[in-house]
């Protein structure tokens, strides 16, 4: 089974796509809207959560949210999950970057495996809403390669996340990834930030 998750940044992206299977609100697009700069590392959790709340009111479709690198340490991650669950998130992504997280290739860097595992564990422990899922977003293939991708996926599965998003990685790396978790592949159809689609396969 597969479905698409459409990236959105503002109300018209949601209201003009009523048939979309699900929506995703990435932190860099929220930063662009609020601060005029595509740098999610400048956002606080409250700024992102407030913006998401407005978007959540526009649709009953599933909504994915960007927990980034947990907005800090594992304790911050715990409260990030609590906050986004309360705001109505259906899926919360936690990435494997060093805090603060970045979208740009020249600023993105992987955190250590212990920190990655600690934040995922904090997120899973905080998770309490029956209709919300925690997914790990693996962003740093260029640093750790195929073996590291597999190791990150194995850690995520062992900790108990629901699925994986693999971004910034070649297709053959995804083909060779061995996991029983649902995996989302990121497809970039154009230059605009909202031309990014997450293709989820079960």
C-alpha cells in the first residue's frame, strides 16, 4: 500500500488540495513564512506549534508535523511530542540531525547515535495519543552512508517508532535498506519548496 503526503506552507496549499491523502508542514517553510528565512533552526517549538494549530483547523485530513531534532535535548524532545500531539498532529517526525536542525545541505550534520537514540526514546515515551505516530526522519546519508542508514533504521525500529522517512539519499540506498517499518521516500518534482512530496510505502 502507498499514499502521498503533500508539503504545505500556507492555508491555500491546504484548502486548494482537499483530495490530498495527507499534508506535511516542514519547519523551514514555517520559518520562511514567519521570519523570511528558510532556516527551521531559528524557530522555537511554540512558534511552530502555533502556526501548525492554524493549519490543523483547515482540514480533517491527516497532518504530518516536523519535530525536527526535538527542539533541543531528549527532555525538550519529550515535551515536543506532548505539545504536537495536543495540537492534533497525526504523524510527528524526529530527525537524526544535530540540534538545531537545517534543511540546507551545507548546514545539515548528523548527531551521534546515542543522542539520536535518546531523542527517539524520549519521543516514544512521551507518545500518548492513540491516533498519533512517531516516525524517524533520516536526513544525513551523505555523512554516514548505506551502513549508517541501516544502523539508524535498526535503532529506530528497536526503540519503537512507527515508520521511517529517508531524505537526501540515492534511490539505490533506499532499495538496499532492510526494514519491516513503513518507509517514506522523498520526491522533489520542482524547484519550489512545496514541490516536495513524501511517498509512503507499506
